[in-house]
C-alpha cells in the first residue's frame, strides 16, 4: 500500500471473528434484521426496508472513530455550550447496484454527506470485478469516505473500488458490509491491510460460484426483484 494512504483501524472483531481490523457488529437489532434478510421468504419490498434499517444501525458503529474538533455554540438561553463537530466532510460511496439499498437510510443520519458512485460488475466465470461507472470528487484527501456494499464475497469488488478511491487520493476510508466471507476479508487484507471493515457477520465460506454460504443470496437481485 502506498505510503500516502493512511487508513484507520477498526475495533477488534467481536468474538475473534474476521481477524484484526474487522468489527463484527453483534447488536441484537442488527442480528435480528440480518436474520430477516437471510430468510428466503423475505420479499423484495420487505428486503429493501430491512436492509435500510440494518444499514442505519451499523452506521453508528462504523462512524464511532470519526475525527472531531472542539466547538462551542450559543444556546437559546444565551449560554455557551461546549461540544464537537466533525473534522472532515463525509463522502458516501455505494457500490452499484446493491449498495444503493443502504444509501438512503445512511443519508438520513448524515444528510450533509456528499455521495459518489462506483459501478462494478462481476464476470460470472472468472469472478473478476470490472468497473463500468465512476462518479467521485476529483480529490478525496479531505473526506471521511464510507464505502458501502452489502456483500464482501471474493473481495474483488472491494479491492477494485479501493483502487479507484486511492487514485483520487483517499486517506480516510472504512468499508461497511452486511455479510463477509473469510476469503473476501483475506483478499482485502492483502491489498489494504489497514482498511477498517465493519460487518454484521463473517460467514462460513464461498461456494463454487463465488456466493457467500450461508449468506442471503444475491443482494442486488433480492433488493430489486430481478
């Protein structure tokens, strides 16, 4: 990893899952909603709603280490209250298409955040991720970047997205996934060992098609009913 990139570490993973720099969010509401998303009986309308709910819950943990600066304000009672403000502007970057399902609920929590987009498609035979769209600010050096993708499977999409962010000078990035596979985590770690990863579960493994097992199927297909 180039010396110019300096990624923050996540907290230690819950119950030792995922390894160093991986935070498994075990909050009961997160796990309750994850179970609903795994259920094959959950239809697209409910899947969209629940995915948004769990994304908002996960965001509290993912943003816990945001840098802040001291600030003071006048209250309605004309006294001064000490507080803090975010030190950097926030940029949300969903990976198309499934990442869109997590975007709106996160924007409700950080309404002033800017939004970029990365479009990646996985080739079904080689499992390689290829980029078909990129919409990002010219320089990302001043941003806290939250990279959003429900599934961390082979890790190819996450690494490809990180490569695009690195090209724009991103220094403060964290990756938020709903479900991760050990293979995907290892691949991301080889390329970006300091990147904090936040997930609701580290599942067993990938199958021969590169899908997470037990997983929840294709998040994009279930999200949009395609």
